């Protein structure tokens, strides 16, 4: 099975009301989600808001797990926490699932929307001008 086929099956299950644990790859969500080591738990999108981490079909060609940085009517702008620049765009109906938890290497689950995690994500977003340096330090730890 290809990655897209696996994700399509996960989306189908989420649509049926099943929560799905999906491993993630890549560094685009550092430092909040570590690709290749952690997984995310997906639920139906329900009501979404700026700051939510979602699984979305973007640019009509691929899936991403990124954070919503703006909602303008039906148009949604996403950005990976580990990305220095660049955003993706989709429509509200392209949001396939909302990430509620991260599962770490020791199989502990961490709720993404606790007060301190939400605050940390907001601060991290505003640190975009210096993310390059902070991520370089983080990767060396």
C-alpha cells in the first residue's frame, strides 16, 4: 500500500467515527511532533479553529499534518511548525481530520490542546523570524 492509500483508509475510518493512530514522517512539525518517532491520533474535524493541527488535502495533490494559521471564510491557511517559510492552502472541506493527541516513542499520549501546549504553539508561531536558529539548536540536542 502507498502512503496515500493508507491515509485514504485512515480518512475513511475517521469519517465513520473511528479514531485512528497514524505515524508521521518528516520534520515539518518540529518541535511539537517528531516525524519518524511519533504518531498522531486523528478524529473527525468537527469545529476547527486557528491553532488546531489537522490532516488536510492541500493544493489538490497531497496530504499534510500541519497547524491552521488562518481561516478566511472557506479558505484555510496551514503552516508546519518546523517550516521557516511557506504555507499551504485548502478549503474547509479539505480538512479530513483533527489531530487531538501525539503518541511518543514510549507510547504515552499527549493532548495537543492543554493550556501550556496551546500557549507554546502561539509563541512558537510568533518566533518565525528566529525559528531557523532555534530549530538548529533543537536538532543538535
